[in-house]
């Protein structure tokens, strides 16, 4: 089924209020019973460079963004240039009248020379001039409606009502003015927008922002014939509670519900927002009263991973959160945890690499890295969430896996998911369970010699927390015997290696299939898509649309990427006509793992490595070309500014 939606985008310099405007927009739509999927894109500097937020709004659940923009609110001239071709015919473009005479090649200093060359080619191709006015004329010829707004005049009117003479004091409210214009054009209930503003701003500045909103809303109704604008947002009644949150927030809340009581981190994009959210909510209300989570910002990532391991040994459920460069520094600490069978959780938000790479951009480049990070061989689990709701529940479940099997677990996410926002019915918290594995206490050990690394049939030894009476323990980075004492005897080395590695067989045997794999569509189809992580939503929407058009497709979303459920994958994939791998990396890393472990090789690849997430539109088009035998075996997607 094709989802009918309205797509609103706001863009401008970082620091101009794009994020705040988008938060208000999403909340206002949510208050009206609408579903929202929002995607945030921004440069790695703090201010001035271009950022934008794409909000997709529908009466039905939305799982990803599409390429269309129905209404573009441009806070500056650069937004007009970068996104003008995304606005659909009969869509709208809101522009500040101050920028109409801007020369796009000479006056916009944030354009790189490489991008200017693209603009020159665009100007030549469409035979237009170099001013924003010329670009707007081009848009009008495409059927786009232009709404030129004198924002400074509106601020002057707001200032009069607030008795503030200096307009410079109000300039930050242009984002709220743009909301007033947008919602007036969309004919949306102003009361819902006002409620969203009250929920967003501190009470000291709520009234002035409400004044600005109403001024812009009424100005738009009185100046333009809003009924001529094709698109309309209508509230709908609902009988359920809903939540609107981003990926960082979902993971933070999932960790708390899963019993995490120590979180360590060193600041890094896009992981820091999760830890900062936890810091802001450290005091927890529980059924038995109040508890707290300790959030520790360490001096570096090495200290972060080792501090978390120490907390685990003391009996806390502990995690550290990072991104690619930080995880690189954690590799030795990860190896120490593997050697000592520490139930450590590492939350890894992938971003563009290598090196510093693209600090604020999306990727799925770290799959093989996390499976093999740290020298030597040891057991670990890598669980990859596919959407924000999965991220919430997985953030709790990874602690169960870590403690039950006494090994490090890496929760693999990405920037796209971290910085996307989505509407859901309130999660069913009762689904979260706590399973701490084999733990012994003072009474269990009375009169016994405790062996922390005791050889067992499963490889999992009884675990006592540090400080437990009758449970003397030794931990080091060296190979050791059952007591933990350093030992290099060949037979001990062999038995300890077997003990640790055999846990992967236990994981493969015991972990439920639905935690390893999800299947969507037709299992009997000759056309099977395989993927992991955040492309999930766009793939599902593309599949639904293609199935409505008469195409047969199935989709395997792999959640546990290590150990890979290879036998099940082989059963599903063997003999299929088209196996289509979809990933946000250059080298099709998941496809390589499937070939290595399941001995089935995909024959089509849809890849993207521009630093922008995959959209429903481009996956739909790529899949359709494959099904119609019009595609090369490897397609590289490029959409996104």
C-alpha cells in the first residue's frame, strides 16, 4: 500500500533554529493524531554550515523518508539552491524576501568550489540566471508556488506587541515565524501548534514565541489565498497514547528499563546525545521508589570501556556508548573483557569513516570491524537494530545476552537512526524482562573454593560479584586457569579458548529466531532482499508498494549479525533467482558474511555510501529496475543534500 503523506522540510545555517522548528512541527502533528518520521542532517561544524530537517507526516505509520518535499521552509538562500529540485510540482517554497537578490555563486560563502561547479552546470542546463530570484522563476515554471515573506517586517510587528524596540533581540524567532507560515498554508489547527510551543520552550519565552507564531499565521491567511495551496494537514482522533522520540532517546530509555545503572562515555557524535539524555534523567522513579543511574564522562574512550568493565565485575549492569573512532580506541579494552568473560555492553553508533571521516553523517561501514575488533579470538554478540522501536527493546535485551552468556555484546546502530524521530504507540514496557544468568552468592559458596572461570559443559561459569564473601577472584589481561591465575600451559590454553568460543554455539542454539531474524513478505518468492540496520523501514515501504503493483518479494532483516544464523539463511536463500543485498556501505559487508557462512552469494547489490540514509523512493526504484531486468548487478544510490 502506498502511504499518502505530506513532506515538510526546514533548512538553514546551523544555529538558526532548524532543529527547534522541526521539533515543534513534529510535536504539533503528533498532538493532532498524525504519524511523523523526521530525519536530521547537519554538518560537523557548530554554526553557519547548512543543516536541514525532513518531516514526513501521515495518518498512517511511516517508516522512512521519501524524496519528495511538499513544502520547503528556507531560512536562507543556500536552502533554496540545495533543495529546489526536491520540491514537487504544486508544492510550496517559503523564502525570506531579504535573499531574493542574492547571487548564488558570489554571495553564498558556505558553498565549496566543488559545489559551485555543480551549480554552474545546473544554471547552464536550465538556462537561468545566478540570483535566487532566477532560481525561484525556475521553480515557478515547474508549478511550485513561491511564498516570499518579509520576516523582518513581521518581527517588527511582533516587537511592537511585545514592546521590544530592538529587532535583533527577536531575530532568533524567524524559525517560529516560518512555522506560522507553514501551518497556515497547511490549514492546520493553530491550537495544536501552540501546545507544541508550550511544550518546547521555557515558560519565560513561551508568550513571545506564541505571539510570533500567531502573527505569522494570521499574516499568511490575510496575504495569500491559502486554499490555493494543494496540501492540507488534518488532525484525526485517536484512542491510544503515543510517543515521539529519536533513536538516541529510545536507546537511553531502553537501557534504563533494562536495568542499566552505570553508563560511561567520552563525547563523540552521534553517540553523545544518548549519554546526555541519561544525564538529564539520572534520578529514576521505579515501582519500589527512587533509583539512580551513574553517568560517567571519562577522560577518553579507553577509560570509558575499562570503567564499564569494572562496574560489570562489581555487579552493575553497565554500558559504554561511542562511535567509530572511539570504538577504535576501545579495542584493547574489548579484548580484555572478552578474555575475562565480562558481560560488557557497548553501544556503537556508526558514522562515516575512516579516520574522522564524516562525524555527523550516516553509514553502515563498521559491521566487519565490530565482529573482529581486538586481537585474538573470543566470543562476542553483535545485535543490529533496524528501527527506533527495535532499538528501544534491544537496548534492554543486550544486557540479558551479555549476562546470560558472560561475554561482550555490541549493540550496533547508526547515525541515521540516532538522529531520526518517529511516532509510535507507547511501547509495551511489560515485554522487557531481566535475566541475569548464573550468579552465585555467599551462601552458595560457603565451604567451597570459588573458580571464576570454572570449566562447564556450556562454557558459562557461575559468576560472583566483586566483594562477595567466599569468592576471591583474579582478573588480568593474560591467559589464566579456572581461578584466574596467569597460566600458559598448552592444555589450559586450549581448554580456555574452547570454553570461551563454544558460547557462540550456545547462543546460536538458544537465542530465539525472532531476535536473530525478521522476515517480511513472501517466503516462497524467487526475489529475496537481505539487509540489516536502518534501511529496514525504507525496504518494507518499497516492498509494500511493489507488491501492490503485482511483484512478488520477500525481505530478510538480519538482526543478530554475529553469530550469523547461517543455517536458517541458507534454508531461505538457496536456489532463489534474485538475492538482493541492500546496505549503506561500499563493500557489501553483510553480503560477504552471508557468502562466507551460509555459502549463498547475492547476485544484486543496492549500496549507498554518501553519508545519507536510504529513502523509500530510491530503494523502490532500484528494486523495480532489478525485477524488470533493467539493472546492473551493482547499483549505487546518491540521493540527499
